C-alpha cells in the first residue's frame, strides 16, 4: 500500500485500507499499528510542521499526536472516515505543542554569547529556502496553510477538513479560496 501522502487525492480504497488498519489497531494487532504509523506519519509530520519550527520540535509534536491517537483509539467509530478523526487529534496536538513552546519561550532569556551548535539537523522541515511550493505555503497564514495541506496534499474532502478543524464546510471553502487568491497573487508578482 502506498503512503496516503503519495496517494494524491486519496481514493476510497486507500481510505478503506486505513480504516481496516485502524480497526485492527483497536484490536491491538501490532502489525496494524506499525503499518498505520508508517503510512500516516509523513503526512502528519508535514501537517504539524510550520515555518521556523525545528524538526525535533515537530517530531515531538508528532509523537504526542500518536500518544493521543493511542489513548483515544477506542473512540474511533469504524463507520466514520478515519482521516478527519486523525487530523482533528493532530490539530489539537499541534496547537498544544505551539502553546507549550510559547510558554517555554516566554521563560527563556537572551545570553551575551550563544553556545556553538554542533548539530544542524534542527532545521524546519518546510524550510524558508526550500522549493517554490514550500516558500509559497510558508507565505500563507497558518489556518490557510493547514486547509491547503489537508485538501491538496492529503486529499481530504471539504467536509472531512471541516470535521478535522471543527469548523463548517463554508469556512473551509473560504479559507481555501483566500489561500488560493494569495498564492495566485504571489505567483503573478502581485502584493
């Protein structure tokens, strides 16, 4: 099975495979857990990552997301689509992670000289110097970027994104429209 992020628009068959993996996960089948994590983690990591967020922080948020999924796995209903349920949990883990980082940042203070860093792997996954698409996505406000990633990268429907973000389909369409307008303006050199 291809990872969902590579599946493009996300077919019914892919959604059904994921749903079956989740049902097996609820039954505590170790192989299902590993397969679900390996398929969804790249997509969730891309969703969680934001400009300026260190990779290690994004990975910590992803781990927190999987812990939350694990704790609430019994609340998933097999009759419902899986991705909106997963993304709703990921969204809350992401928001809580940002709040935690902000609280920690408020307690930090500047020192006269920064210590030397040996490890440079703490770069953001969607780096400012990355591809053109990444630069364009980084220019969007977080809520619009989130909607575009769920709609276009993860292949979720408007209704699924609305469920995942606890908003209405109309609000999702509006955010997507505004994001597309901003992207269009950036591509044509306006604004």
